[in-house]
């Protein structure tokens, strides 16, 4: 839930904790925007939704309210994708956000849950070791041994809590979860019921419950979804940014947000280096330069927008702590090398060829070329 007002009992402490958090939850970081949208939102809202579907889409895509309040974009991409995702959640069909790594699946999932339910923390993080209990329920073994199976001994999962309270649950990296554990969701999504056979009971989902899952099929360790489970989801594919300008905008916004949370200065000339990082990543991803004239080899890494954000953020930290506060080629060169060269044998050759054939010949990139050559030596 959003932080309490300062005059509420414990509100000052809660506000201070939020202010000190390295990465506040979406509903806390953007509480003012959510409150402003709720105040101006006179459209129909589904059961237990904090905002109408129109307001949820506005929260993600950005806009200006009648009183002049600016809602910052959380997602930069096709509007229809967001509209379909929000509409899916307004039905009883679960939402699967699918895309290659770095396409903001987790970011969109969190903000959707924050705007719909006011709580993005009902989260199951998928890994190769995620057990069935993480999706269904577990047991307090002290209570279980002392009193036997009972509701008091049962430990609800985030999904069970969401079902009971009419909230939005999230499952991150669904395809990393073992297939037999994934299929635990089938009954939950089709029957909207979670059986508790040990007690001869069940938990039925109340209105407002839904589930958002994220998945990709590019990383290693992926477990394909069964056709039975995939049918329970409406799949929305999040694409990579269509243009370099769009990707530069995304990277700039996120780096600015992260930089402010880390008290890093925003260098006035940083946009030039951001554009270079984005250009390098896009060309190596596509296997061709932006002008279409030169083909290049693609390395083994994904070179996602998220990785570009990480490279630039690290560069800002270098500039702030070991430079003059202005982001320069030398600050991002090492980060780019680490992102591109994942396989030392094959990727290093690809990177060297790209530097010599493309970067060295590009006007205005001389300092960038030198910095990359220096860290690549």
C-alpha cells in the first residue's frame, strides 16, 4: 500500500522508511501521481480497482491532468500494448508479459499491479528452485507439530493472499520455474480456486483477483509453458524500442530516476554518451549499422535496454566519484566492454572488428574509440 500520511499513527516513520529505501515500491515512489489520478478519475472502475482502466493506462503512458498535474511515462512504447494489457486485467483472464530480456516486463508488471491494486508486493520470484509452496501455500511447522493441520498453521503464498483479498498477484520469470510447479497455476487460473486438501477446504478468488506473469524464451534455463497453462493467459509481447530516439528516451528517464535515488549528478553532456551506448547496442543487436551500409556480427549477449541503463548508471557513478561529474566516453567504455564480451573467445573478436570497422570511422566518435580501445587492450 502507499505510505501513510505523515499525520497518521506511524505515518512519519513509514514516510522516512520510504524515503530511505534504495528502490521504493512503485506505489510508494509514485504515490502522488496515483492520488492525483484517483482524484480526477470519474470513469467506471472494476471491482476493487483503485483506478479505472483509462487511468491505469494514463499512469503507465503518461499525460497531463486537467489541473496541470504531469503524469510521467513509466513505459515508452505502443499505446495499444498497454491498453490490451490493462483490458486483460479487467477480465478474468490472466496476463502474460512476454519479451526478450530488457524489454521492461518486470517494470510494467510492477506498475500495473500498483495502479490496479495499490500493492505490487504480492510477488513470486521464479527460479529453477521455486517450490510449489511458493505458489500455493506452506506450513508453519511449529504450529503443525503442536496442533496438527489448521488454518492457523497454514502460511499463504502471495497468490493465495491475492485471491482472498481481490488483489493482483505477480509471478516473475515464469519460464524459469520447473514445469510441474508452473502447472500449479492451472486450477487457480481456470477454476479461480485453490484447494487445500489437508483441511478439506478451498480458497475461492474474490472479485478483483488477477495475476500478471512475465517470461522470456531467450535465456538459458527456460522451461516451456505447457499448452494448458499458456491457454489460461492472454499473452502480450513487449517489443524492443522501435527507434534509437525512443530507446535513448527510455534510458535517459531511467538513468535520471536511478541517479537521483543514488544522489548522482546529472551531467549536462550525458545525453551524447547515452546516445552512443544505445547506438552501439542497437547496431550489434541488429547486425547492421544504423545507416544500413555495414553488416556487423552480433555477440552472444542480448544487449538489452536494461543493460544500457546499467552501463550508463555505472558511468555516471564513475564520473561523479572519480571524474568531474560530466559523463564522458571513458566512463562508459568499460561497461560496454563488459556487456558485449560475455564469451571471451568469440565476443572479443566481434567487438574488436566493430571498433575498427565502424567506431573508428565515425565522425565525432574519436574520444569514444580511444576509450574503448584502451579498456579493450
